[in-house]
C-alpha cells in the first residue's frame, strides 16, 4: 500500500467528521504524520476506549460507563426535578453553569420531519414512564429555542400537562452587544430582564395578589406584574438585598404561590457593600463640589466595585495600554478586515493627509480621527481593543486621548484620570440605559462613547465637574436618534466612520462646555431622553440590516457577496 493511499484514507475518514472540511482534515492528517508514534497510539486507544466503554445511561440516556450515569447515581441530586434536553452534550453545558442540581432526561434529538425524526424516535416514552414511577414534581424543558426544539417542547408539555407535575421552560435570552444580555422569556412569560439588579420571580396561580411576605422584601420600586397562559401570574420583585434561602422558601409557601426563583445580578459592578455615593450626574457634581472631582469619582468607584484606589487605577492603566496599542497597530495600515468591504488603511490615509498639510480642520482633530479609525480597523480585523463602552465604538476614546497625549505631551497618569472621568459617566449612563446598538441604536454606542470622550476632554482642559457634566450632555444630545444600521453584518460600514463623527462631536461639545456654554436640558434629563428615544426606535434600526443604509442597493449587493464568501468558506476553508 502506497503512502499516498494511506494518507488519502486518513483524509477521507477525517472528512467524515462533522465540522471538518478538506483543509481541516489536511491539517489534522499532517499533524498526525509529524507526531511521534506514541502520541498517535494514545489517540487511537482513546477513541477505541470511548467506543468500548461509554454507552447510554439506562435511566436518563446520558453518557455513562456503568448501568447508570454519575448524575443518576449521585445521592446529593434533587430527585424531584428532571431537566429534559436534546443531546448528552446539553447536559454538560447546563452542568458547567453550576446552578442546577436535579436529574436529567436526554431525548436523543428533537422532532425534525425533514430528518425523519418523530416522537417515536425520541426517548419520550421513557420520560413518561419515569414520571409514572419516580417522585417527580417538576419537568424543566431545556430544548434549544429553534423551530424543532420548540415543537418538541410543545409536545412534551401537552403529554405531561394532565399529570400532577409542574412543567416549566428554561428561560431564553440573547447577548445583545455592549456586554449586555436580554432575558426575553421565562416559562412562557414575556419578560425584559437585563441582569443589572437582584430580582425575585414569584409565580402564582390565577387571581393571586402579591403576598405580604413579598411586600416585606421589596424595595421602593413597584413589582412588575405579568400575566401568562390560563391567568397565571408572575411578579418580578427587586429586593432590598439578596434574600436568604429561608426567605425564598417562606415565599414559596405563601398562599397562591406556585414557585419562586431568585435571579442575582449578573454584573460585577454594583456588588460591593460600599456606600452608594450617587447614582445621577447631579449627585456626582454635588459631591465633587464638596470633596473634589477625582476624589468623588475614586470613592464612587470604590463603593461600586469594591476596588481600592490603587487597584482601580491599575485596571484603568491596563485599559489605556490596550487603547493606545490599538491606535498604533491600526496606523500600520496592515489591517485585514473580516468583511473585506474596506481597505483597512483609512486611518493611515488620513494621517498621511495630515502630515502633508492638506487637512482643513487643524492638527488635533484629524489626528484624533485617524487614530479612532485605526483602532476600529483593528477591531474589524479581530485584533485586540478595549470596548469603550462597546467594541463598535472602541475608537472614540482612544482616538481622542491618544491625540491629546501627542499634542500636549500628557503623562499617562493624566490620561488614567481622564479615563476615570469617562468611565464614571459611562457607568451612570449604562446603569439607566442600554449601551447596545441592538437595543437602542448607534446613539447607545457612538453617542455614549462620544459623551464619555467629551467629559474626558473637558477634564483635560481644566474644566470643573459641572463643565464635564455639560460636555457629556452636549455630546450625547447631539447624537440622539442615531440608528444602528450595519451593512451586511460585519462591524465596518458605517460603524468605523461613525467613530470619526463621535470624535469630532466630543471635541466640539468639550470646547463649548469649557467656554461656559451649558446644556439647557440638564445632563440627567438628557440621559432620560436617550432612554425615551431608545424605546421609540423601530427594531429595524437597532443593529439590524433591515433598514436605513442596510437596505440600500449597494448594501444588498455587499451582503450577497459577503454571504457567498461565507458559504464558500464553510465548504472549503475549514
């Protein structure tokens, strides 16, 4: 047998594996050829061992090496709850969260008529049998939220509904950019939870009023009341503090309560036990008048994050290092854009124009814009950037601060101070309004980034706390209504050029504020206006390719080209 024949045989077998295209198969094959014989032997033995020793659990159909899997054998598990999943790998995904301690049932797939998979091909009959002879109180359906997964979930719900067992659906949510998530559905209740606060979910029967036990833990915010199928209710309560387990158990025993869950806040900020010094721009300005701007911001950050002054400044210094590095890397002009719609050297082109003396807007602005574009080109090339506040707006702050450093020979300590100013304003906005284009349009990304940069510039210019506040407000309100309409999908068009606009807007707002010009609408009310516009903005203009620039003739053509390249890559370049 020739070497070529043996190699081709290996390539053919590797190519049969899911997700392995010809190029990936070739890379793996040549790696194995170059590896020593012992490494190849271990791999072969591992494959044979898993095929000989691993089988399906006789109880839940998870992977097992004994008659039952390790989860079914674990005496510490909650045996009154079963989580129903499609595949064994789904079990591992849920286990990694560390938040579920019940049993599982693996269906072995989901209903898919196109693949000739019906209920009889799944382990549904075995699930019903378990409900008949095991003491199960709740069935949690955790199939994927696809058409097939939802059809499977609906069938199981119908089959189980006549039994004395609660049927719930795992919560559904999506990452929406800006470091944010949105939980949109819990047990068929349509919700809007963002993970920014501790929240208690109280599931009740039809016509049940909020129990007194729940009123005792609720903060001043009125609980949200939602109605589900059959008149069932859901109260979303924001507690004073994270409730003890005994408190939650007591709530679960209240009249009319069917279940209770606690959703802890998902973000690190706001978890510290320090004092809440302020939550508004007005409060920040007031405290700054008493103790100074930087001490007020440092104390706020300590109370918000639990970091010491030195730890906070160290993190800011690392962030600044990444920001500055992205501008330098981008200005090389060697950026390989993921979408390929732009050359990747536009930042370099503008810098060359500045150095040639042909720019019209003076030395600082085009320099800052060139650096901002370059940072965004690094982002669009999958390079390392610092989200400020998002990856899609990561050029504004680096561009502004790097240009000011170069023009005024600023020390890094001053730039860290400026970042602290920008960061606190970003936090004040983010805690009240989404900073994701998918939730609130580009005003949430470029608008907020520009506002943060304007505040930082006002600080560098020697402005008071009040001046930084009005710089923020002037910049933010100038970009209210800015839509998010990416062309084809990649963060290139128009995102990169809008970072440039954000830079120009920040300089203009800072100059006005330093000149004593004030926003007639107070800064906090400008943030309120941002929230209002976000809510009114059509979904087609929130991170979608279905409106504005995204539906122009050129955008449609570029999208088709992009999708064609993606299909080609999937087929040939793995």
